[in-house]
């Protein structure tokens, strides 16, 4: 389903239990408005601006934590609001024209004032605010969105509304199945307590106020305020007679007010911006903004905040892409949730969406759950399905409701199949009228009104069905009878009888009653939370939900379940102990084979091979040139053929390294360098890609830094120590001097590669280091980490390859890494050369020993910087700071001839260079998606950076030694300076792009089919760059 939010389409919400039946105090239940009068002058409504939206995080673009809530304006000047007192708050709510958003539409300011009766302050009883979060009305999911995306708005609203009523505490009664919402809400409450926003001396105002979450039993009738209170007190959830009203005798016998989640959540914003601001939206007596849940047969079901009184057609076409097949294909709309009367198209054409306009059309705004049906829908079956729902949810306390819901369900079942007489239509109408107004709670009206709407507008359809059935049966219009139901395995069942499906959660279409899927409800699942986001758990069902189907993780299941943090932590430990060591080992030998060239040079290789003045530089340049062209194809081969490519590559470049020990001339040297560049081109982009397949975006930085920095640092340090040791040994089997380095290192690398064929981990969906449960969890983490992903390895296309190269993130990252390679590769090759110039009196072995500490210290420093970047999520700033160290270090080489100062500068250069090189690669990986784009982006950055490596091979040439290598040092100073500007520029771009997505300026990208949306990756409106 393509949707701007997680609003559930009609096919799924039809089977849900529902929300508030009647949470407001009214002397009589009807569609009557507060007062009658002439309508306000007609004007155009709708088109709410982003800056006027109260629920800014409705689509979950930010985490639901306190930090981001404050950034969106929550908890701003709350202390001042509290200190202004209850009279001022209630005055602003009354001025705003706010009416209850739970269905009844009672004026909120008036209702809240009931708590402040005469001499209320002399009453010693505690006073309570009860928030009705028992949302279960089919088609409604607005309050769920608030609780899981914007919980701090509700908590702050509880504090403000509680102060208006002088309450001592708020109880949020949340539906028992809303496991995820309850967890998010409780986490936000804990944050608010920790920050002193609620509890003792809330917000420093001197007002004490507590907030508690209570999980209900899941009965629809508990959405009614007195049933809710009974349930909250531990009794059976059944409504009680009024008076007394809850404002006098409510929760625990104390003064209480029950209010809807949305009603409470908007209160702080109204107080901050003023009641007149809120009253400026919509028509008179229908003011403000409203959350509308639009589902059914529209192109893009969604939950959206809009101005009250917006035309229905504009609401559907602007935010949902219109009715499937166009507006002319519309059949009918249920405008306010399943308990409001249905409206046909001719009324919907000009219908305004507010309390009064819908009352005038003999319907109601209700919860503003707009259920759309096109001409393919079976409207009679839809209402019959709702009749079954209400019969099931009746508590049975009131005879009219208990008996009436049963009879209406049976009659509607017969009408659905044409089994009735025309006169029975009037009988059914009269039955609903007898029930209406004769029950303790509003459930009687809830099942009566949809049927009344059907008869009022679609009576011809009922009569046609009866005529068709009579013709089909030879003129016998049955009022009853027995029918065959194959689902009961050949048994005959009475009309209206229901198949026992208690062990299943049925996702059923409200129009056709056809089950879309049968899903077994999980009782427990060790790798997932115990309750699905969209589930109604069945205690009788012990079997876990199927997460893996046909060898692949079910993406929808992964998206709809919350991963258990403890299980995820255990999996991370397994990955850190089994995956990272193998990646580290392979890259260690890759980098060791690169650094051995510099060690061999000072040991005499240049003279023995007759390379001349520039031969050594040309050979180094050839290596990076081949690497440049082979990088992207090599990386894609890892994605295409699997991780086995990497151990085979290790064996290959080990053979090349071994062969270098036996070359005798310049041509052999050039050949070996070309082959080494070709075989090693698989390593770095492939290893980085493997890491990105195992870890979340936020975890990649430290892991890439670990294998890249520690391996590179140790290889640089160990390479010098190892070379000095081999040079001290002398000849080995007739192979002497510098050749020993290549001989021994080549043999070891081949051995490591052969062992890795068996030990190197495969893709997380197939690897043998995990059991089946761990594999499922590893893939579920990938699905959770990216919006709209549906396949963990989508097909490689040229469009995705192009996107992996030609994006601002990749191009800027490539430039930063290119500048980094000028420094890092120059240091890896020429450190010993520079040290030779710095300490001309030392021996070759002593020079090799001096070259070991700087890369080791640099790697340790860079690891610390990677940790800082991960914790602060400020990659751009940390990269700029590390590049600044390089500017200082190379500046010392340019400005000082003191050997100790120049040696100290090497530590600055290795620390800064190692750090920002690793950070820019992990930065690029974290901001590239989907899988193909990430693979290509990683290869493109490391591949294009070989231009810097080529430049590095010419940065320190022998003819410049007399100047202290001024050319190389100046080049590195300039490139490091440019990195500072590039990193800060990319960071500012990513912040700007994130803000554009927050405002919905990139939502147009969601237009297209499911495959298009699933491959948007980092272009998806819900994707946020880590900067």
C-alpha cells in the first residue's frame, strides 16, 4: 500500500475493534448541534499550510523523543501557561471553539469547566483527567498516530488540560492491543518525568501532576466514558447510568473528565498561539483543524490534518490522489467512522466536512474516519459486516442493544443475499428507531445509524436483490432457510451463523467480506515484540507468526513488528565477534601488501630493478589507475555472486605479492603492480558493503572505522616492524634483501585467503554463522532501517547504478576521500622516505622502527573520532576538525626544519587523515539506499578516490628532496583545507534536504507504483540523512 502515513486501508481496519462510542457528556444523543442558527457566510475551506499544522510529526519523520519534540515546539512556555491558571486556559479553549474530537463534538471548554464547580477547592477528594485512547472504531487510527509519533503533544496536553480542571493526575486508558503505542507513550512519559516537566513541581510551576498509562481489555464498549471508568477501576467494562456524571462522581468516585486523545493533544498549541488563531479555521461552531483518516478505495489511504469544513471531494483528491477510477466512479462514503450513516455520491459532491454540514446531510463527523467505496463495492455487504461487528461488541447489558444488534445482524445477512421481502425493509427501519435512544451508552445508535443510512439512500439496491433472488428461485422470496457453507466442511449452517475463526485474525474487506489473508496471531516471538502494531492478539493461538516465507523474510511482517532490543543486542555481539574479525583480517593483509612497497624501496628494490628516477612512481601510479577502473565492477560482483568473491580475491593478490619477490626488471615490476590493483580492487568496497549488509545505518560508522583504521594502522605499524625483522634475517632460501618482504607476506596472505573461503560469512540471509532465528532478525533489522524497502537485494539496474554515482552525497564524499587518499596513501608509501630525509644518520632498520608508532597512534585516535561522530551524529563537523589537524601537521613540515617537530607532525597527519577518511566512507554508506545504490556509492567513492592515490605517488619525488618535499607538503595542505569546506557544505546540504522532507516538499516522489516507491531508497520522503 502506498501511503503517506501508516493509516490502515479499509481492507484491514474493517476487522478492528473500535474507539470511543460516546466520550462526551450530553443530555441526549443525536446529530443535533450545540445551537441552531443561520450558517456563516460561505467561503472556501481547506488547504491547510504546513506552519498551521499542529501535528508536525504525524508521518514519523522524527523519533518520538523529547529532544525532537522540543525542536517542534512542544513544551515551549508551558510553565507560563500553567501559571496563568485554570480560568485563563479554559477561556482560551472556549475562545478557540474546540469541540470534542472523539465523536460527540461537545464544546471542550464548557466540558472542562464542569470540574471547577462552586467551592471545588474545598473538596478534599483528588481530581482526575482520563484520556480515552481506546481507539477501535473501524476505519479510525488518528489517535494511534499521535501516540506513536507525537506522544509528547499528548503528555503536555494532559498537563495543560489537567491544570484547567485542577486535576491531580491523568490516566491514559489505551487499548490493550496497542502494545507498541503503549511502549512509546510510556517512554515519553519517563522522559518528561526525568526532565521535570511532569510530576512534582511540573515545569517548575509549583503544580504537581502525574501521568499514568493503563492498558485496557480491548472491548469496543470501553470507548464509552463510563465503561472506560469501570474498566479502569478493575470492574467489568460496562456502561453505567448518568447522572451522576463523571465530573461529579467519576474515577474512584472522584470528580473526573474523560476526553479524547486528539482533543487533549491540541490544547497546548491553542494556548500558545491563542484561541482566536484556532478559531480562524473552519466555519462558525466548527472551528479548528482536524485529523481525517481516509481509507477504502482511494489511491493513497492516509491520515492527514486539515482545516475543518474542507469539502469532502477536495480532501479525498488532494491528499489521497482521488477515488480509484476517478470521482465519477464513487459510489458512497461513510464520513465519520463506521457508526455514522453512509452518504451517496450526489451528496458527497458538495459535502463540507464538519459537524453541522454533516448533520444537515443526516450523517455525522464522528471520528472523521472517511471510508470511501467505489462502484465495485458491495454497499449492502459492507453494512451487513458492520452489523456483525456491533453485535459481537455489544456488552449485552441493555435489552434493546443485546436483542436489537442480534436481529439487525440476522436481517442484514439475509438482505445481503436477497433473502427477504420488501416490507421487511420498513420493519428493519422501525427496529433501528426503537433501539435508538433506548440504551445506556451510544452503541445502540452505532449499529442503528449505518442501517438507517443504507435504507435512506440505497433502498432500490435492497429491493433489486430481493427481486433477483425471487426470480432465481422461481418466485419464492425466502425470509429464511438453510444454505450450504463449504467453510464448515459440508455442514449446513443457518443464515447469519458465523464460522468459528477465533484462532485467526482475519484481514477482511468490509465491502466484499472476502478474507484477504488468514494470519495466525503471535503469542510470543523471541526476536520480535509480543504484539504486532496492527494486531488483535488471540490468547488461544500459541503458534508464532511466520517471519520467513519461501526462504525470504516477509517485509510486511518485519515492518509491522518492533524488534526486541535485548535480542538485537545479542545479535550485534555475534556479528561483532564473527563478522568483524574476518573483515579486519582480510583488510589487514590488503593494506599490508600496499605498505610493503615503501619498505622495499628503502631496502634497495629501486636500485636492484633499475627503476630510475620515476620508475617507482609510475609503478605505484599503475596500481591505482587499474584500481580506479575496476572498483565499481568489482563491488557489483560481490553483490551479484556473493561474499565468496572476497576470499578468492585475497588468494589472488597473495599470489601476486608472492610473485613480486621474483621479478628482475622494470617490466615485471609494472606487471605486478597492474595485477595487484586488479585483484585488490574487490577488497575495500566489497568489505565495506559486507559491513553495511550486517549493521544498521547508525552502527556502520564505528564498524567501518574498526576494520579500516585498526587494520590500516596495525598494517602500517606492523609492516615496518615486520620489514625490519625480515631485513635483519638476511637470505631466505636464496631470496635475499627486500624480496623477503614479498615472499613471506605473499605466503601468509594466500593462507589467510584459503582459510577465509570456509570462514568468511556469507550474506546475513544465508550465512551459517547464524541460526534461522538470527538470520530472520538480521534481515528484519535491515527492513526496519529503511523506509518502504520490500526486497533486501533488489535487481541491479542502470538507473540505480547511475544514482549510486551522480548524487551530491557521493560526489562530495568522493572529493573528500580523494583528498584523504592524497595524504593517507602518500604517508603509507613515503613515510620511510620522509623519515630518511629527517634522520639521515639512522640505519634502515632504525628508520623502519620509527615508521611504526604514527599509524598505530593515528588509528587509535581515529577510532575515538568515529565514536564521537556516531554518538553526536555530526559527521561533517568531525571530518572538518580532523582535516584541520592535517592542515596543522603539513604546515609544520612546510614551516619547520626541526626533526622532532616534523616527526610529531606525522602523528597529526596520520590521526587526522585516518579519521576523516574512515568517516566519509561510513557517512556515504549510511546515506545511500537501496542496496544497489549503496554498493555502487561505496565503490564510486573509493574508486574515484584513486585519483588522489595516483596524485600521492607523485607528491614526494626524489628531485624534490632537497626542498624538504615542499611540493608534496603544499599539496596535502591544500587538499586538507578543501576538505573542511566540502564537509561543512555537504552537512548544510543534508540539513536543508531533511527540512524539505519535513515540510513534505519531497512527497511527490511517492507518486508511482509500489516497485518505484520500494527503490526510492535515500530519495524517499521518509529517509533522513545522517549529517
